[in-house]
C-alpha cells in the first residue's frame, strides 16, 4: 500500500506526515504526530472522544481520513489553551468537577468550545443536544452541563 | 470520630481543584493507549464468530508470511495444568478446544503496524465445528439445554440439577411459611433483567513487554494493577514479582477493569517476538463482545405484608447467567435484595448458570441492582395495593444499627432512615405532576469493601508531603487523599502530592473497587501521616530535650503539649523537615492493613417520569439521589458518584441491553445500538449527601461509588406504573415493551 | 486501498467504471469510515468527491427550486435560511442524522446511497418529490429520489454512476413539509420509524399531499393511501385516524434489534399523524 504525503496545520502549526489512506485523522494525530489528547472511545462516530475541528467545523476525527486533512486547519484539545492560558471552559471543568475519569473530557471541551463560538448564550437544552454525540459514562452530564453554562456566562462577562 | 470533632475540620468537606485536573483538561494525561515504546509492535486478536464451536484447526501460514508480522500466538503458547479461577482466566483470555461465546479470542498476532496486524488477523484461518448454543438464562437452566462445560459445577450443586447450573446457594432465617400465613397480603411475581455493560468510554489498552527470562513490564489501564500482575503471571506461568505493572490514567472502569481480558496476549506476543514491546488496544466492538458485562437475571420474589405495611416474610429465588464461566453475582444479589428491611423470616435460593456469553465482570454493586429491581418493585406494588405511601412502608421496615441483616450479620452504623427522611423532605416530592407523569421511589444497598491496602507517605525537605497509593484515580481520588493527608498533617492541600504508583513501589493493593479507594487508601494515608507526625514530634522533642509524649501536633507544627512540658515556640513541619537529614534521616509513614471498619451505604432515589401513551417512550423529568456518604471528603466528587451511578441505572432501566440473535451472536456491539444515556436524555440529577459518619474510618468515610446504580431500576419501573398503571417486570423498559404493556 | 480525489464528476465516474474491486465514493465518510473500521466493507478504490468544484454549493434553480451540492453537510443545510424556509422537513430530516460532529460531515447523497431503509433524510426528500442528477460513463440523467433505493444497501445506480446533485422542486405557496422519527433515546439512534409529510393547502383544506415512511420496509415507502386520507380535509380527527391507519397498513417491517414489527406498524401511524400536523401548521404560516 503506498502512503500519501499530507501537509496540514494543527493548532496553527504546519505539520507533515505520511498516511496510509486507510488511516483516520485520529490515528494520524495520535500515532504519527504524538498528539494523544484526542481519544478513541469507539472509532465509529458514536462517542465524540475524538472530536476536533476541521477548518473550523466540529467533526469526529475517527470519521475523517488522514489524507483528507491535507491543506486543512485542524484544531485539537492540545490547542484549546492558548499560550499556556487555560480556556474558561477548561477552568470551569476543573472548578465544577465536570470530569471524573477525564477520558471524555478532551472531546467534550473541543465540542463545547465550538458551541460557544457559535452560540455564546446557549440554554441547558441546547447544550445537552449539542453534546449528545459526546458520551460521558462517569458524570451523568450534570456537572458538565453546568460547567459549560458557567463558562459561557464567564465568556459573556457575566458573573455566574 | 465523634460528630462534633468532625466540625472542626479545615479541609475535609471542601471542594478544591483536583490535582490531576490540569493534565486532564489539556489532553496531557496519559491513558492506556497513549504511550508507545521504541521497537513497539501492534497486536490484533482473532475472535470466534460463533457462540459455541469446537476449534478444529488454526492455520496462520498466510498471516505469518505477511511482511511485518512478528509473532502469532494461540492457546498452544500458554502453559497447561492451571486449575480453578486461574484456568478460567486463561481460558477466557484465549480459547482452548472450544470457543465459548461470540467474540472469544482464538489467536493473536503482533506486527510492525496496526494495519498489518489487522490484516494478518483476517488471514488467520480457523476451522470450527459449530455446536449448539444457549444465551438466555431461562433457556440455559433447562434440563435439556446444551451443556456448556460439563463438570464445571462446584460442590454446592445437588445431584440431578440441570447441566449448566454450576453453583447453588441457599440461606435464610426464621419461619417463612408462618410469616406468609401471618400476612394480610402475600404477593409473588417474576422479574427479568438483561445483561448490561459498564460502558466505560476508554477501551481496554495495554503495552506489554516480556523477555525470554520471564521478566516483564506492563503499562495498562486498570482499576487494580496488582490484580493484573497476579492474573497475567498466573495465566502465563511466570513469577509475580518479575512483572512490573504501571497503571495508566484510567478512562472509567465501574468494575469492568478489575480483571484481565487480553492483557496476557500482549505479553505472550512480546515473548514470542523476542521481547519487543507489544501494544494491544481493543476496539469498541471487542469491548462489548469480549470483556465482562454484567449478568442477566430471572427472579421470583414473594413477600408477605401486614395492612400497616410491616413485612412478615420474604422469599427470593434468583437465576443468573454470567457467561460461560462460574461467578455470576447471584450471591451478592440475594444478600442485597432484602438488605433494607427488617425481615422476621426470609429465604434465599440462587442458581449460577452458564450460558454462551462472555465472562461477566463486576459492574458497580454487582448483583444489587437486579435484586433491588425485583424486591423494590414488589414492595411498591404491595404498598400501593394496601393504599400506603411507599416511603412510609420503607421507614416502617427500615433496618437500623444493631439489626440483623437479611443476609446474616448485624448492621453497624447505617443511614437508611436518614436517607428516607431526607428524601421525604426534599422539594422534588412536592413538585406537581401532570398527565402521563408519575413518581417512583426505591432504595438501594451496597456493603462496601476494605481489602488489602498499602500506602506510603514521605515528608519532603521543604515540609510538603508526597503520598504513594496503589489505587488508580478513577474520579477524583487524588483530591480526596490529598485533603485527608493535608488535614491530618495540618498543612495546605496544595502541599500534598498524591502519586498512584506501580507494583514495584508498594505492597499488594486491591483495585479501586468495592467503593474502597477513598475509604481504604484514605485510611492508609491518614495512618501513614499520623506515623510521620509521631516521628516529627520525636524530632522536636529531641531538640527541646523533652519527652516525645510531651509534644503534640497542632496546625502543622510540633508544640509542647501543655504548660508543664516546657516553653518552646511551635516547630513547623518545614523547620523539622529542613533539618531531618541531620536529625535522624528521612521522615515517612507507612500503613498496611485489611481495614475492617467498612461502612455500608444505603441510598434512596426519587424519580419523576412522563410516558408518551402513543409510543411508550419514557422521559425522565426529575431525578433525586439521596445517599449516606458517611463523610464527604470532597463533596463534588461524591455528588459525581451519585449522579454517574444514577445515569448508569437509568440506562439499564430504559434502553441498555445485550441483544443476542438466534445465531448466538451479539447484535449490538457498537454504541449506536448499545444505548447508553446521552446528554439530552437526562435532566439535572439532584443530590443530597447524608452524613452518618462511619466509626471505622478516621474521617467517617463510607464508600459511595456503587450504591447509586441500584435504585434507578425499580424507581423508574415504579414511576412508570404510577404514570400509566402498567407494571413493568422485564428490563429494559423500552418503548416497545411499555407500549405493549399499555395496550395489554 | 487506493485513494482518488478527482476534480470533475466525469473523472469520478470514469475511475469508478474502470475499477475492478470494491469501490466506494467518499462524501462525508460517516458511513464509509464506519464500514471500513468494522471490516464490513474494505474498498479497493475510494473516490473522494469533495475536491470537485461546486459540491459545497446550495443554489436556487431558475424555476425557484434548489440544487444542493453532494458534499454539503447537514449542518450547512440547517444554516441555509432560504432552504430552511422552503423545505424545513427535508432539512430537519438531514439534521437528525447523527451528532453535531456527524452533522459537520454527513451528506444527503451519502445518506441516500448508503441505502439504509432507516435513512433519515430520504422520506423527506421523497415526500418533497426531489430528484437526483446522476453522472455516469454514458452522460448524465435524472431520477426521482424515490427510485434510487432498491433494497437494503442497494441503489438503482449502475457501475460508474455518481450522484452529482440533489434537486428540490419549487416549493410554491401555502405549502409545508415535516419529518419526524421515533428513536428510543433523544439522539444518536437509528430511526425505528420515520415519517415525512409534504402538503399544500387551498384555504384550510389540504389540496395535495405526499406521505413517505422510513424504516418500515426494505426501502422508503411513498404511501398514496395515506396522502389520500388527508387530501380534501382540514386534518380533522377522522382524517388523522385515517392517515394513521393507512400509514400503519402500508408497513412491511421486520423485527430486529432496534424494534419489533408490531411496534413499527403502530408507531408509523403516530409519527405520520404528528408530522402531518406540523406540516399543516407550517403550510398555514407557522415558522419552522
Ligand atoms: C454516529 C453516527 C450516527 C448516525 N446517525 C444516523 C441517523 O440518525 N440517521 C441516518 O439516516 N443515518 C445516520 N448515520 C449514517 C450516516 O451518517 C448517514 O447515512 C450520512 O448521511 C451518510 O453521508 P456521508 O456523506 O457521510 O456518506 P459516505 O459515508 O461518504 O457515503 C455513504 C455511501 O454513499 C455512497 N455515496 C456517497 N456520495 C455519493 C454520490 N455522490 N454518488 C453515489 N454514491 C455516493 C458511498 O459510496 C457510500 O456507499 C449515522 C452515522 C454515524 C457514524
Ligand atoms: S472515537 Fe470517534 S466518535 Fe468515538
Ligand atoms: S468523565 Fe469518564 S467518561 Fe466522562
């Protein structure tokens, strides 16, 4: 099987790798670029642990081929904190104990960030439906939803 | 510790940021599949597509001819002669003569890339002779069911039982017949629950390395690395101390990661590939097909009740299948079934039955949810028939300290009455209900567990402390251990670093299971800190030239115990630690035990549902968890356990189940069809932490992890009944089942 | 597996026609990658259509209908105000597919060509009378969406044929459509039953209607009897009952892990009624 040379931008940095066309973007991020923050919980689009943005759109990186990332902008959990400063979502997740095992957390943070970028003032229902593709088995979602709502308030400059 | 003393705590009961939070919100934390090693190979496993089949031949010639393939292993690569549970573990890791369930491993391969390994696995040819199979528990217990493992029954099974019964259990007390005679109302009903999976989001993953010399290393996601060490070495026939096991961060377990499934395969492959490290990561469908779901159960319950709600007698007969291996938690289910009730007379009968399904593993309060579903449903039904309030009926019969439990022993301090009272007082019980809406109540129980515990604590030169524990942090454990250690030492929370260390660094620790980690490792950390405090008092005493007994430890410093001890300014931990090199050497503490003072935990849940009368779909409107924590060290993570347990119970009640086809194959091995609750399925989950301190723990801790999964099953069934009049006795209560019941 | 990324549909068709082994087109990949991962379908040739210019466009046609590019993901349909105003039922069908993440990728053409009887966007397209434009080795042709699926996993496309656009007819006045499905959870399930209704009013009376059902037969069903049950009515109770009865009667479902046949038959009527109510209200001017 011949491999394909891929040039892409991950969290603002240009990277290159050789991909077998069967390898997913998730495989490439984790195994070729050493960016193991994105997780594989299912490999079939059902759990959202692998969530990344592709040219700004939220996707499951397990449902994108590595070769499809050529020439695109990829955003991962490793890029959510900018310059070492935590995103308000990250702070609120710690503060609200919105993670137990933490395995779903990277995907949920990437997905929640995408939500707040397009809807700064979501209702609880909107948060729940937006995150319906991000399974969390530990928390029952309660504290996750609260953390997202609180981070949204924070980003809007409102005291929670 | 008496209650008033607990009030003076500075740190215990607060909600600081967890120490591992930063790593886990930035993607830095390393889980099972996140690590690689130089020269590493990737493994893939060949699995049986049949529920029951004799393995006639395994031909790996084509696979081995593939470029990049470095090793293939089958059962022939494992030692023979194992017995008992070791044999079960080995057989489950890799089938011997017969594949016992859909997904049972029959061969494994290691290659230079994951893609090559997967391709090689497809090229391994296995010839099977398909055998008759059985997957349902009621079918498996029939006398003419296909015998799955003749000879597997233990001594408890009387002559003449059906072939798949491998364990028989019988216990009770009192005159049950007289009790039923005494009752004003006697009811007997049958219930069924389907197998569910823990559904942790992180699939099993490990990186194993084993040399020809029998020395090895393993990195693995597990709830308990000493268990991994013991089981892997037993299965492979190597010495326990030669395998060093390091736990990764763990992406959920809920009991399912307390045992081995494929870990020995990476070691066997590594040994065969000349000691190169081998990474083995399960896919989701492998997790669902071939790790350990819980048992499925078929249950008959009979209860006698007086008009005033007092229970006169009970009888439970439970049949459970836990796969093709003994150990379905039928005993635990029976112990828990009536645990909340004073039982003048009770009889328990249990059958552990083999079926062609994967070997069950622990799942959060193993057995308790099934038993509760049956008993708590029937108590609700009888209370309603007698026109009594279901909470009042439970209060009337509730066990208190000193009562004899339905399963024998006397209860120590417990908080069931407190939970019921708190539930009764909660505003959710006043919320008005509309059409097609109903409210259900149920209680749940778990014993909790002590287990082998080994903890070390060392004081650093600057007076900060490091704690080494052997129980993986699955949901905020480091925070709780740091709080208890800091509280005991009288230093800031931030001054304590808690490390989950590898098997080489401590004595044997049982896993983070049985709701024991905060209890047992916490107790160990407090005892270790107290030991270090003793030493620090001694160092101060030496310097002051007074007796060590005349020194006390207050707010992180040694000070003379009273005016008679002498007049010296307090000597802080930092001062003592700063010169420990010249005052006698390192200061540390160590604790090893099997803690006895375990505190059991009761809980009461109240749920409001709405049922769509045209489709049978149930929506959870409101959910309340009330549970006795003994003492909440970090209340946020206690609430998290309550909420997570409730969510899993809700899934079990409504939509989760293993669905096997006629062919004995699992029909729903992906999350699209194995339906765990998603965020939009649930409301906020309200919690009340009841604190009846456990006298067996320095800060009053009981375990809180498990009880919460138990009440949702019956509570939701009771709520559906309240909403619709339909009594659901078979889980899950899917829309199709509820609609059929509504039409009946 | 060979990965191709042609820049015209003609090239795509040519590559597909010449391919010997298992061939798949790649749109959003949300079916293709799942099948690849599970090992059910391991293509020898994978033809990525997303590099073809114009595949992300949504454009109004001269007659006032819509032409939708085959790479337009669900989320982009939902964000298109004009399309949502005209065909809210078609859009909501597609928007029900998968999660937010899946919405960032999944396409109408992929949903249709994957050939699942439960595909959520298909009943809406059928009720709307949508067509597909097909490019093949022999040139292009047009086919009603209703005729594309011919069985589970099977379509009427011949070797080398690729869908190059989805075309919706002009909506016209006093008309509305809706799609509803039944799933056990609130999200992330495959439809147990799906029902789409498109109708046009004359005053308060239904003048035209099309009712399509998903997941209740080997392919999507266009149920003429169900439409007849409501045409000429104001969707009063007896019309609703007749609609439900006709919808249930048309079902030819199976028992499977996702639902029983009896349940599907019963709930098909319920979904059809509820979808008809929404479509009717939309036709009367309620916003989507
Ligand atoms: C987590 C998850 C949830 C899902 N939920 C739903 C759901 O709720 N409802 C639902 O209906 N589906 C669901 N799906 C399935 C899938 O998302 C949809 O079918 C989707 O619309 C497929 O579109 P795609 O662009 O991703 O197709 P692809 O995967 O790219 O292609 C699918 C098939 O169509 C063919 N194809 C694609 N484009 C063309 C073309 N232009 N011409 C000819 N053939 C073509 C491909 O060869 C392939 O066989 C779900 C999938 C996942 C992973
Ligand atoms: S790993 Fe991609 S969605 Fe689960
Ligand atoms: S915190 Fe464990 S899966 Fe979400």
